[in-house]
């Protein structure tokens, strides 16, 4: 009986140690996954952001509320200095954020934006579409859904189309690696493209951007932008990891 008790005690100790290791493992993996990520928005101030083609933050059009950038939706939607851009430019990176669009709303997330004088941000920057698929008419236009949420606007539709409806939070991931770009929406890869390739140039030729030199020859380094399209939209938990 003594040896049986010793054996059972040994099994219990091994089991407890294994349990502790299994509990600690996810925490270590989570810490490793977060390594290198930097917050682009502290949820309280506009530090690190300003208006496109402007040295100032467009306070009349954006506010910070409940840890979010909130676009008030009072602009005309095609102004040249009410979109937000990062003060810093980025080339190879992983971007993560969440967005929530108002009913009937339209907005976008831009990458590689260049500040072209007196021209809107979308003249130079590819856009991940942010839109209410059910209620904004632009979502019904384009080809095969390439103006719906998560799409490379007017070029590549998001597949699968998994956007959540207006009033709900959508999670975005954007990977940029030496010209290759992947859009992720709500945990799924939905768009992939590579800048400067023959395929890219052909897509541009078949889109509304065909005559826009800055867009066709998109830079591989630029500002990250959030669009004021004249509708209410919220962005939060914005962070980046440079590669």
C-alpha cells in the first residue's frame, strides 16, 4: 500500500506540473505574438496623426471619444485635408485595427498615401473599402462586389465577403511585404495583390484609376490614412508592426 500511495503521489505531481506548463504556454505564446507591435493611437490624443495635406489635426471633422477616432460625418466627403494620415510613412508592415460604420456610411483605409498638392488622398493610395454593404449605393456598383467592404476598392472584391453590418465592429489586418499586400477581414484573408506587376497594371487599366499616374505607379512607402467620406465612422485599437 505504501508503494501504491507513493506512485499515486508521483502521478499527481506530474499532472500538476503538466497543467501549469499548459497554462503558462498560451501566455508565453501571446507575449511572443505581441512582440514588435506598436500602438498608433492611444485612444486619448491625436498624437502621431494629422490631416492629409495639412500640418494640423482636423478637429472640426474628427473627435476622440470612448477610445475611438470618430469621424463626425459633417464633411462633403471629397475634401483634401479632412482625411487622417499617420505622421510617419511605412513600407513593410502589419497593420491591425477595428472599424465600425454608421448605417448607410462609407469610408476607407489607405496605404502608401502620398500628399499630392490639391489632390485627394485616393489619387495615390490603394484603399481597403469600409462601407455599409446593405445600405450605401456604392456597394452595389463596380464589378463582382469590388466596392464592398474589405475590397481593394474598385479593383479586387473581398472573398469571402464576411463584413459585419453597420453598427458592429469589424477587425482588419493589412500585410505589406516588399510590394505584396494582403487584406484580412474578421480573421480571413480576403484580398491579395502585388504592386508594380503586369497584373497590377492591367487591373489599374480596367478601373477608375487608369489615368491616375500616382495610383498606377503606387509608391511602396507612404502614409496610412483613414477617410472622411462625409459619413460617421469609428476606428479603434490601431497598431502596427514594422517588418
